């Protein structure tokens, strides 16, 4: 699709949205619920598309299809609860109320790492609110988007309400950000491109949701249940070969258990099955592209040159191509890129700490603030640290924090706005205040 075609798509979306918003919330909810049922019915087919174009293991891809369907179901239900307020008035001759109305035509620009779920949690909320949603998927994973749209068409969600725009990102991004008819952009991806979209959207004063990079600290205190901490670490680090924005990225382990934890983690990591994701037993697939592979490899190599030690893995996997060995690194210098930057690969880098205050400062010494993880059996410490961490989400004694029923999002350079939860619907609604003289 080029700029001219996208302009036509926007024009048709404007017309279609006028009809879509006039449906009752219940009518929109019924279509979304039917879409969710189709997604569940076709879980295996959707998963196969994801694994073939993105590379994640088929079991994870099935999980993603169900997770994506969960967002559609959640927002189908939330559509019927977009309540306004009745406000005690400031004058006896005026009545005050608010209503919530759809923001209009919106655009969802999505990444490759969750090619179904990142679309579902934007489009589900947008359609539930009464918006039209133009989806611009990542160039690596357009077919997952098309598969989702195909199922939506089958249940009577019009193509002009959920169009897919594939093409040159810079060209299409420029149209979407500059066009006044597009009233909101919801973007998930890198902080760099998020900042660009923020700037490009300024002249048309669009509402924005930006779900950007993360650099999650994973803090293991000496009073943690070690087996639980290892389970959480494996899930939070190695899902999707480490290519999730909420992946544990900086492991801080208290001195007393540092050796025990790192050895046990290395033992678990050695057992991960690497290979073609379409095989049921595989747990780690390839990285998304050569740039991603080079990024991970260079960070590991630099850290080793600066004194880090590899406990397991450390380089290209015998499978060849874009497969990187699941890796555990200890004692990466605080100054190394491995210890400071988002890794986005199957590499756990461990750093030792002594005191609670010290580790909170280390965790907060990042421009990002998406997810954080705390492993401790001490309830008072868990409360103290979860409140002190600068981030949008905290997992206490768990690595699994993402769900459609709770708000997902970050602070600082990790972005603006929340997806999922009741908050996710509000991102696609405007509040109108009505003052009525009597
Ligand atoms: P990316 O390069 O920013 O791409 C994301 C999307 O933006 C793609 O659809 C891409 O299209 C598009 N894009 C690129 N340049 C654009 C432009 N100038 N105007 C408009 N759109 C443009 O990000 P990525 O490398 O694919 O994803 C990895 C990053 O996403 C990581 O930092 C990760 O932490 C973050 N992420 C965050 C979340 C979250 O919820 N916070 C979730 C997942 C990932 P093309 O593919 O066609 O270039």
C-alpha cells in the first residue's frame, strides 16, 4: 500500500466509523464476541502463521492466539460499561453530566514480537469504543495481521472498520501522523520510533498511546524461594527467545545467594530445547533477523571483553542461522551495554548486590520504566520495593504479569497510556461534559 491508497483507506474508514459508532454497545460487543470465538476455533491455524513468520515455538504461538482472543473478549464485555457521570452541580439551575464517545478513526502501529496480541489489544479496545482502527503491522509479520482480519470479516466486522495497511513504514507513518482525520495513534515498538511518531503527531494534536522499550530489573533477594525465583526467571527471560518488552533484562541477585542462583539458573538454561518452532518440543526459536542477532552477539562479546564470565551458551547455536544459544552471563560490568541496555535475546546477565536501597537505585538508574520483578518472601520488603521502583508494572514472586484484565504500560521512556484493564477502553474514548440549564 502506498500513501495514495492509504488516503483512500482513511476516507472509507471515516464513512464506516459513522455507522459503526451508531450501533449499540451490545451490538458491537456481539460482533467482537463472535470474532473472539473464531479466533479460539482457529487457534492452531493462527499459531502456525505466527510460528512460520515470526519463529516463536508453536506452543507459545498457541498461547499468544488465546491471549489475543482474551483481549477481544474483555473489550467486548467492557464496551457495555463505558459509563459517564452525573455530577453534583455548582448551580441550582444547571445539571451536569458526562458521556463518553469514540475518538474516531485511529491507527495501530504494531511490532513483530506479538503479531496477534499487539493488534488485538489495540483493535479490540478501539472497535469496542466505536472507533475504526487502521492497522499497520510490522514488515516481518504482516500475515498474522491479515489472518486476524480475515476472521473479523467472517463475523461481519467491516473491512473498512479494520483495514490492514502494509507497506513502507516511513511513508505510511507519515500519512497516519499528518492526517487530521486520524484522531489517535496507538504505537508499540521501539522508543526511537515512538519518539518520532510523538513529534510527527504534534501538528495535528493527536491522542497517543506509546508502548515502548523496557529494561526490566529482576531482583532476587536472599530471602526468596529459590525454586520459585528460577521458575519466574525462566518465564520472564526466555519466553519468545527473550524478545518481549517485559522480559527480565537486568538480573540483580543478592550476594548471599548469587553463586547458588546463577549455577541453578545455568543448569535450567542448558536444558532448553532450541530449534524449529513448529516442532512441539522446541522452547527457543530463532531471533527475528540478522540485526537482532548481531545486536545480541555484540553485547555478549563486549561484556566478555570487559571481564564478564559465561556460565552457559554465549554464542551462535549449532542450528545456525539466527539461532543464538540460551546464555547465562555473570559479573557483567555495570558500564557494559549488556548490563545497561535492553538485550532482546535469550541472554540472562547477572549482577551482584548487597543492600535493598542500593538495588532500588540500580534498578531505577535507567531511562526506561516498563516492568520490574521482585523475588522475596518478606511482605514488608515486597511492598516497600514495589512502591519505590520507577515503572508501570511490578511482578512480586512471579514472572507472568501480562493479562487482558489489568492495565499494561510504562512510564519514563517506556511510553504513555495503558492497554488492557478498564483503562484500555478509555484510551479510545473522549469525555464530553454536558451542562443543562433548567
Ligand atoms: P520498531 O522498529 O519501532 O517497529 C515497530 C513498528 O513501527 C513496526 O510496525 C514498524 O514498521 C513501524 N515503524 C518503523 N518506523 C516507522 C516510522 N517512521 N513511522 C511509522 N511507523 C514506523 O520496533 P521493533 O524493533 O519492531 O520492536 C522492538 C521494540 O518494541 C523493543 O524495544 C520492545 O521493547 C518494544 N516493544 C514494546 C512493547 C510494549 O508494550 N511496551 C511490546 C512489544 C515490543 P516496519 O516493520 O514496517 O518497519
